[in-house]
């Protein structure tokens, strides 16, 4: 099974210099259109990220940086498209998958996670970390789930008169009678 990743920039982990690596990526027009469609956006005019990758011991890699995108969202009030910016920090740790965890999953055992525990590292897959997928993920996390065009307000409709309210006959239900 292959997964279609619309914005992919894999980096080989074993090729990382010991003093780290700085990487800047930009999505092309087709990649931006695919990421926009995946996230239900009318358009993405710019999508880019800068990263600093460092070895973190035991085969782990620390990835930090920032994703920036110029997007078009649809206002939840007026349904009009408008331009917005996404600027999100990135700080993720990757590590090779552990063999014992694979064995437990193969036996059907569930993983347990303490609620106050630090997030486990993301897996290094086939010796690579995909910076494009990471940038697209953090851009999606930075989207406003209820985007509102600047200057657009919501006004609630007026309440119906008491007599027209559907539950008006029940207003006195349960009140003690004099």
C-alpha cells in the first residue's frame, strides 16, 4: 500500500552531518493545489518552511523550524473567500521504530500512554524524515477551524415572541400551583 503525499521532501537520516543541517523548502503550484484540496481550502498561494535537523542520540533526530503559508479560507459567516496567513513553529523528535513495540502490536497488545507523559517520538520511516509532509501537517494544525473574514460579524436572529415560541405552552410545567 502506498500513501500519496502531495508535498514530499524526504531527507535521509544517515546523511545528516554531525553538526546538523538547515533546510528550506517551498511547495510548487501543483503541490499547493493538492494540499489545499486535502484541507478543504479554496487556494494556497505560498507554502514554505525552514528546518534545522540535528542528531539526538540513539538514531533519533530533532527537527525544529517554522512553516509559513498564504492561504485562502472561506468565512463561516458570510461564506466569502478571504486571504489569511499561517505561521506555525515546528518542534518534533523522530526516532527509529522500536522492535519490542512492533512485537507487542503483532501480538495484539495495546500500547499504554500516561496522560502526563511526553509525546513519543514520530517514527523514522525507511531511514527518512519527510519535511514536506511535516510542513503540510503543521500548516493544517495552524488553520483556524472557524475562519471569519475580518470585519464580518454574526448577528443572531431576533427571538420569537413568547406566543410564537414552540415550547411556550410548557413554560409553566412543573411550577407549583398557588
